[in-house]
């Protein structure tokens, strides 16, 4: 943890995001194991980093049929209880809370049918808990997954889902809308409607393009009369350049992004954000998963640090630019 936070400081980052695995903290009803998270908050504060906690993965006792994949509790008031306990513990120390993760994907929403209205019920409970525990904290709706799939079973299209969220009153409960504008191997400036594309795949749908996702979300909010900012709570470009023999089945696009591309795309995305005042903070995913777990996991390809601990060009460029 210390090394990760020191690297964030070295990069000149102002914000740090920590994903909170609810089921590893509340091990039984109202029995909390706070130790690891306490240490993270303490060490991040000591380095003057602004903290966002992203909360998902309901504990098994709160679900009717605990399964290997993630989902919300059966009774959403349990989420209120947990967010109240969490925000009360870190009042004035944690600046923002993101409520859930990619709820338009079945793998994150087991136990309930995919439903934006149902998700709004969940964030209403979570937001109420945060407001009660720490009225000064920022509340962000859990960002949606960008998949290009809209079968209503495995996934709902993020644009369709966001419209339904807004119609169900999500804006009444949150301060900002979360977004995960991942772009496969497509450069940040490209659009789905462009005549040609640099990448050979994942280039036939707006969900696979950084700017299309952000501009579409902004248009949906504007059309609904909402002025909520959009927070980019995860983004990045994967590259297995220099990783050796890695099985990329299902995420072959990581082979089309060189380390130099990764650096250039991140830098350009930051520039594009500056041109759009309706965007809030942006969180790069990720800093050091490759170093922690090696090159075999898909998340490792997004890392700014190589599996051997050396710095990728993206890290060096961001450090030089002070981003």
C-alpha cells in the first residue's frame, strides 16, 4: 500500500480511488473489519491525497443466493446501513463515495433482473446513508460498463441504462454521474462514425470510443435538464507490449496498443477533459496491478508500472507533466 501511495504522490496526483469490497469488511451483520481500510485512509491522508471510495460486492449474508459473482443485497436498506457506517467512520477524511460498479452488467448485478430503476433504488439508499454520515461528502452514481451489448440478460447498453436512470430520478440522489469511458484500442480522439480507424476491432460501436461515451452521456443529461457533472471514475488503455507470452483471449485489442500509444492516449484524454468543463475528476485505471499480480490478468495491461516494477512510458510522461 505504501509503495502504491508513494507512486501516486510521485506522479503528482491529487485524487486516489480505492475500491471497497463490502463483503470483506462487513463479515456478519454490523460486524465490521475496518483495519486494512483504516490504514489506507490514514496513509493517503498523510500524503495529502484526496480519497474516493468506490463500494460494491454485497456480503453473502445479505443475498438470497450467494454466488461466485457479484451482486447487491436483497434488502437495499442494508446498503444504507453500511454506507452510514462507512461515511460516519471517515467523516471529513474521505471526499467522495461512488455507489456500486457497472450495474448494467449481469456479473455485477446477480440476484436481480437488470433494471436501471432498481439501481436507482439502491443508490437512493446508499446516498441517504452517506448524507447522514458525512453531509459534506460527494456522492457519485456507480459508473456503467461499456460493452456494445443490449440483450437485457448479460448487459444493458450503457446509454439506454443511463436514460432510464435519469428518468427514475437518479439525479435527485447523487452529486455526479460516474463514467467508465474505456476505448479498447481506439485513440481518445477517434469516433465510431469516423471513416477509418486505427484499431482492427472493437471499432463498430460508440461504446468503444472515449469521446463518444462522454459526449453521449453529456447529451443525455442535458436533454433531461440535468447539469450533473460526469466523473470519470475509471479509464485507461491496455497494452501487453513487453509482457511476453500472455493469453489475451477476449481482450486481443491489448496487443494493438504499444506502451508509447498508452502514454500518448492518456495524455490526450487529459487534454480533452480540460476542454469540457462538465467533466469532473478523472481516475486512471490502474497504477500497479501488473506489479502486484503479474502480467496474466487482463487488468495488468492497463498498469502504469510493469510486472518487474519498472516504469512504463505513461508513468514517466505523466510524472513529467505533473498530471
